[in-house]
C-alpha cells in the first residue's frame, strides 16, 4: 500500500509543450495512481478510482514484469519497416521524450531523415514532418500508437525528433515510455496489484 501525506498538482513545461498531470496517492481500498496529460493543460486531482468520463472503452491492464520503476514487457516496437522485436521498458511521466538504445534510435532517426546534433538530440527539416510514420508499441498483444505528427516537437524553425538515445546499464529497462507516449492514453498506475493500465482518452 502506498501512502503519502499530501497531494500535489504539478504544472511544468517540458520539451516546448505544456505538460500537466495530476496524481492520486493511495488512501487504501484499491486506489490507483492516475495520470492524465494533455497539451492544453487540463488539470485535475482524482480520488479513489479512475474517472470514466475521461476515457472510452475498457482499461487494458498490463502486469509489471518487475515491481520496480513500472517496468513492463514489450512484444515489439515498430516504425515503418523497423522492428525492435521483444524488449522491455518502463512507463515514466518524469521523462519528457521516448528513449531507447542508441543503436535503435539512430536507426529510426536515419529512417526519417533526422540528424544527431552535438547535444545528442535528433533534428530534421520541418518540411519532412508529414513524412514521419507512426510509432507502434505492441504490449501484451495490443498495439498502442503514437502518431508520427506527435513524434515531432517544433521550436521555431527547428523540428526536434521526440525519440532520444539512452543506453541503460545491463539488466536495466531498455526503453522509457515518457510523456510523448503517455499523452496519447489515459494511464493508470495500480500500485497494489502491480500493474499499469491504458485506455483511449476522450479528449
């Protein structure tokens, strides 16, 4: 059971987008940890249960592969003709982008015409934004999509690719599904049952 003394509503700016989220601290009785992120900064704090007015359909629950860092198994990650095959990762609101092994990210970036800058961030000409394919995560047999247009962060005349290389130590999760992924889905962290849930938002 997770207990915290207070609830906080966090309002922050990440990667040139406003990202707002609320979270629920467990007061007992099967409460969830709820995250709801938008680009327009819709904020709320939710008590006791998921707010069914904010998503449609059923919640898809994925059991954690390890009860640390919200780690899950991933069947496959695909973009265009590129496939990661079976891998793993964590769902993390503290990471702005989607991160993965440097070799995989370099391969994906090259496929969309992005070039690595001295900061390690990949950029490309904004005229190519419409050519970026969707990024698909197959998790527990179901595909969760991040549209190509949402893999681009435009800052003035520069377009940043929302995937970043990050090589983890041996045994650590290989991918991080950060805010770029979480914005697409209503995300629930079930601390008691050691699982994470995704649902289609209705915004």
